[in-house]
């Protein structure tokens, strides 16, 4: 997705890199305000601005399931002034998106900068649903294959693939109902229109606290401090199940190495600080911090992993 003219830019890279940063940095969020990835991006924007001495502006672009945001980041000038916190859609949108126009390549269209955390999910049902635990939900799906529904924020979303993975491991079938926003997907579970969903803490904890949702299990390797009595899916009888979304800051491909290194160092330092330690506990994140050198070789591995999960979704 790179335009012509990259060679002259690269020729000027050393002098440019020495001046970085000299203007506001734009951080794109591939989701609407109030989502987990929005909150995390905004957390990093303030300390990054203070450390680098330039404004950091957060911009939400949620069209086409986040595709528009990924397109804009991939097509931006590789100068360090357009960044994005990416999640699982980085790997899934090129496979599932039905939007017109070009998609992108997770390996060739982006520069990995830093991983700051992973996001686990919770499997929830309406508080009025008959299922008191994950085993009862699984049994209901087994007894009537394809009858129960689950919601997500669209085909190929993290929530969609979470349920796909659960169905595969449990040997069950359920019907996917896609929505435009996670809030809509969660609200219809709370109302009883949809049987269950798999969402992050930001989307479900307020409704759990309000008594509208019942958590059955969490998908990470550890229980949530906010839900200490709710087991992991592994504890609930499926030890091979662990599902979380990585959170990686990325820039466009061909980002000057000196600029990428500066940004990587800043993000890692913020993620390892005490303020973020408190924040990730509140947000129910799993701390997983990696600089650009450790992150880069993992991206092709993540592509392979999520392509395998996507194939499952296409057969269900």
C-alpha cells in the first residue's frame, strides 16, 4: 500500500530521524470511544506526549469493523507521526472483510513497534438465562446443535473467533449473529435476545455489576481480580483453551529504524511503569511487554495462528 517516492524519503532518513519528533503524533483507534482498545490507547497518549514533548492526538476510526483505520495507518507516510494500537483484526480483517477497496498485509504493510499487553475475554449470558456455569451452556449447545445464538461485533472480530474456538474445542454448534458495535452485541445478550457472547472487561463488567449479565468463565490463563469466583475456561473443563488478543503498537511499513526504536523504547518504558501496572489491573489486562526486536519475528507466527482459527470460522 506504499506510494511511489519512498526512495527519496529513505535517503533523507538519518537527518529526519535526528529531528524526531517535531510535530504532533496521531494515534489511530480502530474502534469507537469507550471500548477497551480506545481506553488503552488514551492511557498511553498522555505519558508519550509528556516524554516526547509533542502533542499526541487520539483519533477514533471505526468504519468497516476497523478496516478503515488499518488502511489509513498502512497508507500513511512512514515518518513516525501516524501510529496505531492493533489487535486481532490486524490478522482477521484481510480474511473476513467484505468492504470494497484494498485490505492490507499484516507483515509487509506495518512496522512493529511494541507489544504492551494482552486482552482476555469473558463468556457471559443474561442474568435471566438458565445457565449457571459454562458446563450448562455447553450441554445446551450439544443437546440442540445450532439452536443457540452468540453475538459479536462482526465476522472476523475477536469476539467472533473466541466463540468459534470454544465451539471447536467443546465440539458444539451455535449460530453467529454479527453487530456493528460491541455495545450492541452485549446489550442484546443482556436482554435475552442472544444466548451468549465473548467480550472484554470494558464491555461486560458494568453490566455484570448492574446484574444484567452473568459471567460463566474467563478466557485467559488466570482468573480476573474483579471476578475472583469465576473460573477460567481451562478450569471449567477445557484445559487446552486459552484465548486473548495481543495489543501491539504499529506504524506504517518502512518506518525509519531510529524512529521506530525511539517509539519502541518509549512505549516499553510506559508499559513497565507503576501507573500502567495499576491501569492494566483495573482493565483486566495480561501484562505482556515486548520491544520491536522481540515483536517483529512474532508477527508472521501470529498470522499463521489466526489464519488457522479463521479456517475454523469458515467451516462453522
